[in-house]
C-alpha cells in the first residue's frame, strides 16, 4: 500500500471516529505549516496502528483516554473521550479507567480528567 492510500484510509477512519467537522478543524488548525504533521497522523496513526485488528476500537479508545489523561493532554483527552463514546464505550467504562488513573497517576490528574469527561458527557447529552 502506498503512503497516499494509507493516508486516505486513515483519514476515513479518523473522520468516522471523530466526525468530519472535528477532523477538519484539527487538520486546518496550523495551516500549511501543519500539513506534514497531519499526514503523519492520518497515514501512520489512523492508517496503520488504529487499523490493526488485535484490539477492538473501543479498547483502543479506552487506552487513549487513559494515556491522554495520565499525560495531562486535556485537548487530546477531550477528542478521545468523544471518540470513545462514538466507539461504544459507556460512561461506566470510562469512569473505571479514570478511577484507575487516580490510583496510579494521582488525584490531580484524575480530577482534571473527570472534569473534562463530565463536560464531554454533558455535550453528548449522556448526563
């Protein structure tokens, strides 16, 4: 598979996971300067790694929620929370991941992640 085909496959999955509007906003955020980074994200993150079949998309989403919360990447956490909901993850599953975060990464990280998750759940009309 050539890089363009991989990019296109990744962009299709990314759009399915997060919605066209969200993906276009992120892809255009840095203009021409950001195009090479977006190519890497589409081709390699979503065109390769996210395409692998050993883990279901919901499991990958929960993993991303945990990693982004642990790393303190609030914007990316918000994106992956929305993706997790779209991939069928329940509030209870996300809550369990964030409770593990509290134990292993600390209360401050868990507090911030819970705040962001609650905002996303309200936006998605889940609570």
